[in-house]
């Protein structure tokens, strides 16, 4: 088919078959022109509404309506012309239309046109005086001359035209077309149309619109379905330009496939043509848009956003406030009425709505409200002037003056976008980030496109100043609220949310594990299902759900089996227990109950009873042993007290012995003197020889001493026999005078119930033992000295005991015993705190170990002080109980025993038990766990090492005590050396890298 598109969009159609409708306008113009008292009419309407087509149609039709000679003249782009040029062009156009010679207006076109040439033309048009012809001048785009900025023509033409309109009203008539209402013109133009009738050129009615759409049926290129025609009416509502444009696009779409027959237009064809219609109409619609004032642009864009539903004035103002238009000034309030006058809106049910749906869609696509809000900047001239002044100051580097001016601009018009942007820039440059963010947030609500880059920049600057990571995340989220695709903010928020999600999931998993440990399987199943829905992207939860569901099922079957067993239904119980064991062979006590169901015996219950009985027997044995031990300790205390009293008595007797020996020597000397004197007297009697001095007496003259008086100790208490006549020096002297003189032997100082045995450890009289210095309880070297005496120099120990007493030695021994017990605990703990010893992943912080070592040292000192206090109050058995049950955990014997046994046992216990347990604990906790990676092995090592070390400690203590008085020095030397090596090993292991040997 070779058919043409009948629709003409964008060009005037007056005088062509495409001109449809407007009959009412044409009739009114003819009526006014025929009225003798009227010679002018004004046609007004919005752009592209068809005003030019009406003038063209009048040009063709007026000659047919009467004696009218119509001349069309377009004033577009002539506002800057001088009046003479405009009149010359009008005269030429009239001459061409009337087929007259070219006009010659001479040097003064304004005078010639008004006084000579135009009157002559009007005179020639008269056919007769009864029926004269008239000249009708049709001026298009006349309002361009009414713009005060237009130029010279407008200022001079309006007064000139007033003179012309009064020249000959019956033969000279005017039709003016303007693009606005008459009352909207400037005063100079308004005075011209005073008393002139104005007629609106509006939209086509329904029938004319359908007739225009059916132009294609005249050349049989398209056939329109009725509902398709109604679709055109719904979209254009009689707008002639948009109707032509839409129908033209429908025609082009349907003929793209070059059909052989005329296509039929359906409603969907009309709908499909809308996008290209809007695109093709953009230039024309921009021209229409440019003819609207700023306030009307904002309001009509807001209404386009709200849809095609009726809206009231209050709803419009509310919507403007929500869209960021904070101030509803008079222009915005009056804009809806002005838009109704321009046929863009129509009143409906107390409100208004769009007349032309296609225009609303174009505005929604190309003029959304967020782009149109810049029109608000020009609503208040004061704010614009202040902004321009602030910008000048800012460019000149005077930021303070610029801030002052721009704040005034924002106060005058809070919606002034550029003023808000400038204020934000000034605040950012001054470092006032929070204030800048506040300004930009308000601006973002009105104009997000303009405010977005500055707001994002300000938020990032605030992030640089903040140190709180939580605040960083909040600011990143604010950036995403402004720019949802910002890469850096998206990455930071995603990483934070991922970490939060992982942390939350870890807590939920820990809760799930707790529920399983507590055998609350049904709650665990509900929780794992919830986790599967909440964290479905993190992992595959199905195996976990199935596993816990199986536990729930097994728990129910297991419980049913137990109930059946208790009710005596053994067959059902056996069947269900077998089912449980088939799924999980070691489930709970299913094996036990199955055996009970089959054999009728509960072996674990019997074993438990046996264990309880055995425990009771062991407790009775331990109680009996403890009772016997307590009795022995009490007897030992009494024996020690008796021995101490005997020792004091012996010391007293020895003092008396020394006194008697001195008296004996004096008596011997006196006896020798008396014998010599007696011999001299005898000689003098016989022959009178000279006297003899005592020194001349022969040694053989002395007689044997009388027998020694025995000193017997009765009941373990030695008392001198005061009844013996030889116990007094006076009695001895009396005997000397009556009997031969004999030397007195030393009295015996040994009790009758003790046998005399040589002390092999005591040095000979030729090697006297020096008196030792008194030991100090605060000197560790004194500890070592006493420890050496215990093993290798017992006689020094006894010498020290005789010189300083048992209490002094026992006090130092108590401190020595506690030092041997607590030192192996302090050394490894302090090494962990000083980090010279490695720790496992589950170990405490080094500072905690330092506190623990300090605590152990305090307990050490406290136990030493307590032992000293109890020793002074003669309550040493209490120390033994405290050490046994509270501190040492099973030490046999106590520091209240004899000094030799206390030190020996302390050495053995501290050497073997303390060192062995600490080394085993360190190896098990820090090394074995790293190698084996398990938990059972370290526990077994600690338990077994502790048990073995305890047994060995007791055995070694008794060995040392047994052989203390023996000549087997190699045993003592070995034990002493072993102790030193053990403590040396502990120091090497903890502080000099010895642990590396055992770490593999």
C-alpha cells in the first residue's frame, strides 16, 4: 500500500482538511467583526493549543462570511524591530494580500502609514457606502511585544495601534492572538485592550477529538475501533497537538510492517505508541513548559507525581511540604487556579486534577519534582540577590562575609538550593562538619541530586574524625541512605553485618550445644530449624536438623522403652531398646536396661551397691587408722615432755657433779696437808725432826677414794639421793678425819632404765665441736645448713639443739618444711606469669599467673606464721592437721613430730611429690595437649603422676627416718642429691628453656 500519514503534528492546519472544530470561536469572531461598535477581539490560550491554526482558518473563512479582507501577520521575533520597520513590513503584507503596488512610506513611515497610505487603502476597499468592505488585520504572537524586555517595537507600537483602532472602526478591524490572559499583560499592553472582548482558545471537545483521530479513515489508511478512539480521548482530552502526535505515532507503528490492508487500531496499539509520542513531543512540550511561570512549574510537577486522582488545595500544600517545599508562598497557593485558566487542570469535586493525561506522563518523565525545585530559587528575588552577593564574596576569598550573606539568603528562602550548597561548602571549609551535614540533609530532601555528593563528602569527613567503630558503621549506613550504591560504604557495612551475623550465629550455636548437653532435644530441634531459616546462606543446616530430629526420636523411643520396662512389658521394652541400640549402640543406659529386660538383673545397680559398701569399709578403715595415729601422736607428745624433763634433771645433776668434783679436790688437798702434818707430829714426838710441808709428801701416801654415791633416776625423773652420807661435803670431811683418805670417783649420771651405748656419731674429745651460730627463720642458707646436718652431720644438729634448745630448731624446721612444700608451686606459676614457660591456648593471661604466684607466696608466709604461732602455744598437732587436709593434701606425719622425722619427710615430700606433680602438670597442660590434642591424656598424666609421687614420697620419708642413725651415708647422699637435682631440674625447666626438650 502506498498511503500517506494524514496527521500533521506541530504545524498550523488552518485552511486545510485537518482543521477540525473551533466552530464556536469562528462564529464569535464573525459576530464581533459585524458589530458596528466593535472592531477588535483578543484570542488567548496556552501554547500549542491551536491559536495560529484558528487565525489561518479565519484568513480563509472571513471573506466567505462577508465583505472582509483578512491579512495574517506574525509578530514572532519582531519585538526588537523599530516601529518604522514593523509598519513597513505590515504595509508590504497588506499590499501583497490585496494585490496592491508595493508601498512607499517615505522617510517617515509612521506618519505616512497612518495619514496617507492606510486611509487610501481603506477607501479603495469600499464597494458602496451602504455595504463597505473592511480590512481585518490578524496579529499572531502579539504578546511578545508586551514584554518590557522585548525591545523598541512594543514600546512604540501599542500607542500607535490605539490611534489606528480609532482611525476608521467600520473599515479597519483587528484580531489579536496572545499566549496569556489579557490581565496578565503589562500595563502598556493592557491599556490597548481596554474594553476589548477576549475569547479563550481551549481544548477540542469529545466529538471533535474523535473526528480528528479518524482522519485516517478518510484516506482509508486506518480503521479505528471505538474503544481505541476512547483511549485517545482519555490520553489527550482534546489537546490538538498531542492528539495529532499520538495518532501519527499509531499510524507509523502499524505501517512499520507494510501491511497489505488497512490495519485496525486497538487500544493496546494506542498504549504502545505512548513512549515514542512523549519522546517525539519533547521539543514542543519544552516550549509549552517554558511558557509557564516558576510557581506553576513546581505545582504541576508535584501534581504529576501524585497521579491522575483529584486533589484538594490542602492536600497539595501537604504534599509540597513532604516533598521538601517548606514554604508555601502566595505564588504556590495561587498556581492551581492559574493552571486551570491555562486548561492544564480542571476543577473536580472541590479539588482539581490533570486534564491531559499524556501531558502528566510527560511531566512525570521529563520534569519530575526533584528537578523542578530549582525554580524555587527564583521565587524570592531578595534571596537570589543575597546569594549572588555571597557567591561574589566567596570567590574573593572572604568566607565570613559570604557566610553572612548566604545565611540571610537561606533565611529568606529556605528552598534556595544553590544558597544551601554554598553554605555547606563554607561550613566544610571551616571544619564545622556537623552543621554542614545538617544543612545538606535539609537540602537533600528537596534536591537529592545536587546535595548527594556534598553530603557524602561531609559524612566521610566526620568518619575521619570519629574514633568509635560503632559510630563509623552508623555513618556508613547514613551514606548508604544517601547513595545506596556507594562502594566503600557498602563494603564496610557488609563486613560489619557479616561479622555481627557470625557472632550472633556463634551464640545461637552455643545455645544449641547447651540444649543438647542438657538433653532438651525438642527445644534444640526448634532452635536449629529457626537457625536454618535465619542463616540459610551461612551453611547447610539439613544434616544438623536430621541429626537432632533423630535424637528427639531416640529420646522418645528410649523413654517409651523405660516406661514399658517399669510396667513389666518386657517384650515391648526389648524391641524398643534394640531399636535404640541399632541406631546408636552407646545410647544412654540402653544396654543396661536391655540386659535387665532380658535377664531380670540390674548389674550396674549391684556394682553401685558394692562400690558404696566398699567405700564405707574404706572410710571405717581410714577412721580407725586416723584414730590410732592420733593416739600415737598423743603418746609421743607425752613421751617428749617426759624426755625434756629428764634432760633438764640430768643437766642439773651434772652441775651438781661438777660442784662435788671441785669439793673433792679441795678435800684431797686438805687430807694431804693433814697427813703431812700428822707425820711431822709423829716424828716430832719420837725424835723431834723438823716439820714437813705438804709438797714433800709422797704420792703413794694417798688412799683409795670412797665408793661413788649412785644417782638413780626413778620414774624417768632423776633425783639426787640426799640421804646418802657421801652426798654432803661436811659428811665427807668427817669421814676423812676418821678413816684412810681415798679419791672419790665421778658419780654415775645414767638412769637405771637406760643402757650405756657408745655414741658413734659424737666426735672424740680431741675434736671438740664448735658452738654453731643461731639460725634465722628468714635466712634460706640456714635452711640449707640444717638440711645438710640432718643428712650428714647429726652431731652438729644435736650440738645446736643443746645450745639453743629444741624450740628454736623446730621453728626453723617448720619453715623449712613449708618452703619445701610451697616452693615447687611458686616456681612454675611465676614462670608462666613471666612468660619463660609456654602456655596453651586455653591458659590464662600472664598477669593472672603473676597474681596466683603472689597469692601462693602469701599463703606460704601465712602457713609459716601459723606454724610458728602454733608451736609457741604448744599446738603443733593443729599445724599437722591444717597441712594434712587443707594445704598439702595427704602429707603423712606432721611438723609436730621429732625434728629429724619432720625435716626428712618434708624433704622427701617436697622433692618428689611437689616437683613431680608440677612438672607433670606443666607437661600435661602445655606440651602433651599440643602433641596429642586431646583432653583425657593430660588428666591421666596428672592423676597417675600425683598418685605415684604420693606413694613414693611416703616410702622415701620412712626410709630417710629409718636410716638417719645408720652408717649408710650413700642413701642419705643419694636422697639429698636427688632433692637438689629435682629443684635444679625445676629451675632449669621453668626459667632456662628446659621445657623445649620435652616439647618435641
